[in-house]
C-alpha cells in the first residue's frame, strides 16, 4: 500500500474522478502461502524438531555418563599426601571389626575433604605471565629463562609452586611425560598478594635442534592445608630457535679429520690474500713494528714505520645442501629413519662449526640453504648480503629441513652462477659422483669446493683454490642434559 505524503489544497474545479480513491489503496490481498507452511512440509519439520530433541537428549545422557569419570579424574589429579591420609582415616572409621561405624569421625573427615576441595577451587590463582628469553640457544646447552608472574585478581594467591615441570600425580597415558626439554625445578611461593608480581629465574635446555614452542608454565596451589592441588598451565605463546650443537673433535675420528680439513681450507683462503702498503706513521711506544722507514726517519728526525694490511676481507658463499634420501615412513624401519636423522643433524653440526671458524678468521660469509624458498632467500640476501651475523645464520640452520635432491641441485646451480668468481664451499650428504649429483659432477667451476659428508669417500672436483673432501660416520652431535637450580623473587 502506497501513501501520498504531499500536502496541498484540492482545486475547486477539479474533476472528482481525478482524485485518488482511498479504497483502492486499502484493498486487502491475502498473503501467499509459504512453501514451508504447506501441508507437505509439516512431516519434514516435525522430523527435524524430533532429531534436534534426540540430539540434545543424547548429549545430556553422554554428559551424565561422563561426569562421574571426569569427577574421579579431577579428584585423582588433585590428591596430595594429606588428602590421601584423611581418605584412609575415613575408611578406617567404618569400624568393620566392631560392627558399627564411628559416625562422628567419618563426618569430620568427609567434611574436611569437601570443604577443602571447595576452597581450593574457589581460591584458584589467576595470574598473568610474561617470558624473557634469548634469541637463540645451542642444542643440549642450558640457557637463561626469566618468567614474570603478576596477580591482577582481588584475592591473594596462596601456597604456590611455580615452574616448567608438572608436579603431583602423573598421567596414566604412557609417554605423556617424554619430552625433549628440561628445566630447573619448580619453586615455592607462600603468598602473592593482589597487584603484586614475582620473578622466576632459572635455566632451560632443549636436546633437539629446531624452532621450538615453549611448554606451558605450570602454576599449582595447595591452599588450604595442602589438601588438594589446583594446577593452571599458563600458555607462553613463545618460540625459541635451538641451533645445532657444534661438532667436536671428541665425537669420533672421522669428525676430527673433517674439522681439520675445514680449518686448513679456511687458513689457505686467508693466507692467500696478499698485503698492501697503505702508508707511514710515527712510531708509538708499545706498538709492534713490522718494517721501519729509515729514509723518512733520517729526513724527519723521528722514528717512522711502514703500515701494511690485507686489501680486503675475503668473501665466501657457504652452500648447505639439505637434501637427503626421503624415506617413506611406512616402508622404512624406525632404525633407518633414525639413521637418516642422525646424518642430517651431523651435517648441521659441522656447518655450525664451519660458520664459527670462518667468521673468527674475519671472513665475510654468505649462507645459502637449499631448503629455503627463493622468496625467503632473496629477502635474507637483500637485507643482510655478506654482513649477516653468525647468530642469524645459526638461527636459519635451526629451521632447516630435509628436501628433495633434484630441487636442491637446481638451487645449488643457481647459487654458483650468482657467485661468479667468489669462493664457494658446498656441504652435502651426497657424493659428487652419486646419481643424485650427476648433474654437478664435471661442471663445477674452479672457485667451488665440494664437501661430501656421506659415509663413503667422496670425489673432490678439480679446483685451483683450496679444496676439501671427507666423510662422517653417524653419531650424536650432543648429549642430553639435566638442570638444577632456580629461584623466585617477589
């Protein structure tokens, strides 16, 4: 129905037929019957309502069956030595020997358990957490971890135990507590008042290389009277890069030979750079003198020395081939998978040692990992080029993952082409003469040195510069450790 909202006088000589009729505007038209309200849709609608009712009833029945089990598990996880002792005392009050229970003692024990459980749940701590960590840490070596806990609640937090480890009754599931990390033991805090904060200072370590999520920080309260536990895992939402542990001469004889070869290659690289004369300066007491300038000394009447330095710092491109045999987990045995993992971790450990050795010799190093996508690699090279710090390179090693050998060979070729005449050092798990690297064999330029870490003796390509070759036996690059000692400061 439409209405004309214009307001104006009707002309006296106007035709009445031209005046709009109100009856035409107010005619009633019955609404059309919707398809869902038709008689054919009534059974379907009733069936849908019945299904919803049955679904709600099934959920209610499932909760009714599950509630006792959840209550038992919650009570079991909350039990302490004190609550177990009171529970045993309440069983003894049944007085089976004399035939009648000691109702007073039984009521007192049960009341103490129920009241203690209720207070423990009502006074649960509500804390906020912040974590302070280093950017990276070495696998198997402890690092400092600082945690700040604040109490924004109106009620104090009483009888606390704070730390990374979960204390109390263990889970029934096997392997639930098998972790690849360790931390300092929890500490006790008697009271954390409203608005106050405390600090947990301790150490932590991860045994495996990678980008790891920190586990939840555990806060437990045993108020009142240490009858029950209430545990609150606080999510840290923090990651840390665990870099590979450097290879050591004590790992095995082959590792010792490999590290010696890398050291000799880097020494030849630095020693091959000639020195240039840069000028004269006046002699200063205590400064070592390489060569005197006697002509200038005689002319000026004071001792003058000549200064020499290397023309520039050597720049090296280190290529890490992260490809390996991609074994099918369903077809290969667990021992074979573990063997491949150990070989890959050994490659990362030797690479970390090479980075430390080259950077200590004032060599500008550019790291290329075949597992990195071209977009990520371009961003890293554009922002850092040869000025990337060793810590950032180790962090990139922490995120390295095995990849397909064919794609890795393509990326190695591209990197070698971009390096031009600069020295290039390639680390790989495959021999140069193997089928996976047949495309590189015989086509490497003289500035490229290829190091194979396969168990068989690799074939080194001809090169005018320093070259290295070697092999590494399987073994663990680091050992697991345990930590002790932590403190809490309010």
